[in-house]
């Protein structure tokens, strides 16, 4: 029997995925097969403006020539190298991470996904404090492996697997008193997203974040910033630094590999000293191909001024959506290229109409659609998006 080549017609693609994949995902009725810059193409050749970068991943857009050349070079040199050996690409990636890490976060663990970065962060927090309890926020999303799932709020994800391995209390977002009531000398960590993503793009107040920082320190608990989604897209490498603070542990993924799966957990020297060899590990984590992706992506963010540019264009995107004054829109919120548009009705028809009109955006809740554009969007893409949204809402 022959194995099909990937260049299939849509009907075959849909049939194979429907028949063979576990039915875990609600599917959108197109097959994306190619990308170029800020645009994606489906199996029928239709072009879409990418306003989602595949859930915040493709920060440099698609088929970026610099990224392709670096990855091809690395493919020709070495793709896999366990962390028990030294490697040049990994060393360079760690140095690049050092340059963007918030103050005090000087030691790094590299893995393969957001959930893994969180999983490691929770384990390191438990090890460093000798405590088990974690306080997380309502509506928070931290991934779906069992440890990360313990911190994720949505009962729909949690219920089938309870009891979950980590005792986590969830408190109201942006409510300091509610948090202070739950944090004590038995708390290993407070975990939060500086801007809640999956929940519908809810930014935490800077004052709140500063108070949380002090609360954690006062109780000997660690502050874990989940920057898996916020990382690199709020006008700075990390969103928590807008509040002028550093966490004790920072977890990131998505954009840092520009499509190559990478998770990074950053910790302080003090935490690192308390984690013993063998306490955690991964075969694929820190592999040379992933590390080359990190080096190349972080270098491109810097060379192309993408933090400042996406912050500026993000502001313009928010004000342009507001300026449409659509009676269907309740609120537009976010920071940089992480934007939520809350509607007064369910978003599915709008997302579908955008897709039919050649724009791909994401849901964030039943009434919020989300924009996570590639950071390489220019004014032209902002205008194209606004023009299409105006037509769709009319
Ligand atoms: C804030 C946050 N944390 C963790 C995760 C989990 O990341 P992954 O899907 O790569 O496991 C996500 C994914 O959407 C996320 O948005």
C-alpha cells in the first residue's frame, strides 16, 4: 500500500482527518496548506489574511526567508542532541533568552510546548518551596497536561480528570482581597497570565500585579507568570514587565519558536539551586533545531523592531475597531498584538463571515473573538483587516 503524499484535495484531507484523528477538536471547514508572510492559503488556493498566527505561534509570519535559511542550515548540521551533551545552538539560544529575560531570571529549562513549560514551572516551585498548594485565577488557562490542568480553571476541561494532582484554589481575577485570603505559608506559588488569553483577553491591572508580587514575597510563595500566549506580543518580550515587576518563574512558548515547538521555563538562581538533577527532564527539549528557531526568532524580533512596531500597530488596530462604532461590538481590549473584540452576540457568525471574506481570526469565548496577528503585520494588513471587518459587521 502506498502512503498518501501531503498534496491532497480537500475532500481527501477532510475524510482522512475525520476518519483517523481522535475527535478532540471542532474543525473549521478548510485545509490550510501553505503560508507566505501574513497570508495563508487553503488547499483550493484561496488566500486568507492571517489574524491568528495559529494561536499566537507564527510571529514572523509564514515562510520567512531568514527563518527558513537558518532552519535549513541547522537541518543540515544537527537536529537532535540530548541535554546531557553540550550543543552550540542551545548555548546560543540560552544567551539570547538571557538578553530578554526579566530581571533575576537567570536559569532556563527548555521543553516542547506551553503546557510543558507550565508543568516544569509548577514542579520547580514545589521543589524550591517544599510546599504543594497553588493559587490560580478564575478563567485562567495554563494547558491540559495533568499538572497544568490543575491550574486551568474551566470545569469543562478539569471535571473528567478530578481529582487532579496539584491542589489549586481559584480566585477572582484582578481582585487582590480575594487572592490575599487564599495565600499563606503553605502556598507554593501564585500562577497567573498577565493578560488572560483563552478567557477572552482580559489584561490584569498593573497595580494588581505589583500587589500580587508583594503578597507572594511576604508569604514565601513564588510568583509564576504564564506568558505562553502574552510572550513577545504586548510591545515587550514579556507582559508582566509593563507593571515594573519580575516573577520568580516565567513560562513561555508559542511565539518564541515561530512555529517550531518550544517551551521555556525561566527561574531565579535561588530556585535553580533547589532543584536537584533528575527532578525533571525531556528527550526533545533543547534540541538544536528548536534552539536554532529560538535564536533566529529572537534575533529577528530585535532586528526588525517588532516589539515597538506591533505595540504601535496594535493600538491602531484597537482604535480602528472602536472607530467602526458597530452596534454589535461591546468592547475592544488588549495590548499590542493581543486583542479581544467582545460582541453583544455570539461570535460564530462573524468568525465564519470573516473566513468567507478571507480573514482568519480566533474565538476566545462565545462572545469574544481574538486577534493574534503575526508580529510582521504592517499598516497594509491592519487596513485590510479593518476594511473586511467593517463589511462583515455591516
Ligand atoms: C496562557 C497559556 N498557557 C498555557 C498554554 C498551553 O500551551 P500548549 O497548548 O502549547 O500546551 C496556552 C495555550 O493556549 C496558553 O494560552
